[in-house]
C-alpha cells in the first residue's frame, strides 16, 4: 500500500487500463477539468499520446462516436469534463448507449465509460456545478459509479474500463481530486455493486456517496466525541446498488441518515431512503433523514453556495436528530 | 452503362422482395388487429438506394439505419421471416421481438442499431468508423438517414469529426421529398433547411458529396460501388444524397396502398393504375422504371417478371406465416437484458 492523491490514483488506473488492453481508447483526456490537480493527468498523455483523440467541442457527437466504437470492439473512456456538459450528449448517452443492450435483447453491448467531474466546486455557478448522478440513475441500462476515495476511484475505473460489458457513467466529484488515501501496489479492480463500510458503528447508519463520504467520516469523528457511534456505509456504485450491505447496517443500528450532494427531489438520497423504508422499515427506531441540496440551482456567491452545500455540520445535525439529540 | 443480366435480375428480385414484404407489413397493420400496435414506416419507393448501397458493402461492414429500416435489413440479407417476426414482436424476430418495427437489429449482418431518434445513428456510425480506423481493419461503416436528420446537431457534429479524423464512413441521405424535376441534380428549396442543396453542407467540411437519382437503380448501383470503394481505400468519409420522389401512399400519417398491392401491369401501363399512383409509376417508382428498362433491354420478359413476382409473393407469404406462427414475446421477459 502507498498513499496517493485521488487524481494520481485515477490517472494510474487509466494508464493501467491502457497498458492492459489495446482496445482501451481515450476520447479526450481532460479528467482533471480545471481543478488544481489537472496536471496529475499529464502522465496519461506522456505515456499514451497515440491512444488519445482530442475532439472538437461536440459532446453529442463524440459521446455517440464512443458508443458506436464501443459497439464495434473498442473500450472508450470519454472525458466529458464538467458533468453538466453531459446534457449536450443526452440523446446519445440516454437514448443510445443505455438502450443498446435492452433494445437488441442482449445482442449489442456498448462498454463505454463516460467520465465527468460533477458537484459544487466553488464558484461553478448555475451551469457548472450540477450533480448528475440521480438523472443517470433514472436511465436503466447505465451503470452509475461514484467513488469517494483514491483506491475506489482506481479500482472502479479498472473494472469499468477493462471488464464491464455495459456503459458506465463515472461520476467524479471535483472536490475529491485532492483527497488522499491508501492504494494497493498491485492492480486491484473493485467489483460493481459492492458497498464498503468505511467506518464501523452501532447507533446510526450514515449512507453517504461520493463527496459525502469524507464529510460523513468527519461527522462520525465529531459525533463519537458526543457518544454517538456512527456506521458510515459507502455504496460506491449507485447502479448496481448493494442494498444488502445498507440494510444489514440499518438492521444493526436501527437509525438511518442518507446523504448525497444532489438536489433532494427524486435524488439519490430519496432513492436510498425509499429502499430503507420499503425493505428495512421494521428495524427503524426513528424516521429516516435525508441530507442533500435544497431544490435550487447552485449559486455562484460563496455565502449562498455554502448555505446550500450539504456540509459536515448538516450531517452532524441530522445524525443528532435521528438519535433524539438537540440540534444546534 | 448497364450491369450484367444476372445482377439486374438479382436487383429486380431484391427490390420486389422489399416491396412485397412492406405490403405485408401494411396488411399486418391494417388487416390484423393487434399485430402492429403503433405507427410504422415503410420503404416503398426507396428500394433502389438501399439495394445499391447494400450491394456495394462486404459482409463485415457495418450498417446503421433508422425507423424506416425494413428495406435496409432485407437488402442486407436479412431473413424475411425473422424480419417480419421482429416487426410484430415475435420471439423468432431478430431481437426476439423486443425491438419491433423501429429497431430491427441484426448484428450478424453488421446492423448494430436502427435508431428511431432522428439523427440518432449518425454519431454511432462515425463511432464504428472510428473503431475501424483504430483497429486498422478494411471495413466501412454506412449510415442511412432521411433529409430531416440533417436538421439535427448530431449530423453536423458527426460529419465534422468524420472529416477531421478521415473516418471510413458513408453517409447516405435518402431525401424522399425530391420533386421529379430536380431528382438528378440542381437546387431543392426546403422550408426546414436553409441550404440550396443538401450536399453543400458536407462539402463545406471537405467531404466528397454526390447527388444520385434515387429512382435509377443502376445509377445508384454504380455510384454506391464507387463511393464505398473510395471510402474503403482510406479516402475518408463520403456523402450521398439519393433523391427520391415520395411514394404517394406515404403521404398520409400511416401508409396507404392505393388500389391494393402494387401490380406489375401498372408498371407497364401506368394509365391503368389508380389515379394517385399514375404519375409516380410513370416517372418515379424505381421498381417500375427498372422493370421497364430491363424488359426494353431484353434482360427479362414480362412473363419472367410475373414468374419472379409469384415466387417472391410465395416467399413473403411463407415468411409471414412463419412470423405469425412464432410465439409472442413473454411478458416477464420485459425485465431481461437491461445489462449484458
């Protein structure tokens, strides 16, 4: 094991995928977007320039080209950069890639990875801060992957790029790029649909995805000092979803807070809460709480942006509330 | 210029097969309640460009098409029974009945998607060509679409990248709104696309682009062979506008067979045909024109054509019986194949 920053781990995974399988092809290599860590991805171009094609500003076209290439033997990883740009490509991702297998009754597959940088990034304003995960979860046929750590980013990318037969939306949060964590020395793909308990606890299950995982771990630390033992469960992939691990944790703790940095209405937290309510209701000692973004676009102004961000403090308050503690 | 008698007869038979199969599809929709539930699109009147394009392709090439795909799949060698079974949602259909009329997909024929979304297949076809170029094979990718697709952004983005990256893709626009007078060339004013000629758009991006009379089987055949060969030899993408005068039965929201099934004697005596068809039969029906041409050249006789038709009709009837007898798709299979 060695310590790495998230961007380096993801760049490593992409290099490992390129090295392992000649069918892996990159359409754009802008995996770091405009984040301070963007230079971490230069290694890909230094080593594999001939495996990268830089496209015009044409998301609809190049996402569709990736789907057609994936139908015919390549394994493209597409850099969409900012997640909101995927909206330009919606017809090809939602109405071609996602339905190729189903429409052909399993005969045609499109193993393409759509990589995008999402979330509240600090002054992304109304058009560059979207959470796209819930939207993609509503399009059956797409795998939706949301890593929260360097090891998960690498392991999930390896699985999607090298082994999956299905299209994947790889949702990377802008603010995870600089986070650090331990990463295996050897190539270690992580299977889809396997959640990880990131911290063991007994009183409350905190299901958190993506950027909410480091915030949840921070909240758990604060709450431990108050005598509340929080179990942090990270689904890691939203489609497929590891319901079993989530429900087993709720059965143990009897309380659940679900957290995702997207708007609350029909969001990922809503779906997770519904799963727990439908299949784990009898374990619950208190109503489920959701933590997400209120139903507003993401503003540019720093104070406004922070006001709507599902922060560590909001998680702490939600956990206290389900435990019957006073909320500050 | 003319092709061998053998080729001409093969072309005639394929065009006739498509026409009779499409008439069967119309009868499924109009005479058999429930066999086709929604709307559907037929290829009658467009047979020449589809048959010609598929003649020019090799077995390993890729074909992408649209909601008006039946003729393309048949021209590509699709088994009639399995095509008709797919159209009516039966388990012997090419997608086990999952796809229906809009989405007859046959991967073993290189037909990987038939998108019901206008413009949906153009990026996919460019993507297959990108894959060909990356894998360094000698395949080509060919995509059929209507003139309406050129109003979509997907078209512009696809032709731009295809041209930039010199992808081996043939864009075949079947413009089925072409008036007789301009079918061989010239300008076609359109109220939905502000270009004097459709080919001006790809030509602006440096893509070799040609207009062909979509009612002229042998002109289509010769042109498609040239175009596909050029693309296969690494020349980058090409664009073909096949100008087609619309079959009068296609004027309504749902296809209408004026006077019933098409008749060979109408081809030779359009004055005896139902009034709405006369002009089309005289000047624009690729099958009528080609039959008259082949008889005039002595390639076939009227009697040969009648025998050919009887054989084709028998084959289509047999295929239809196979399709109708095929078990419907099971309801619970709706949950299958979301993922591979």
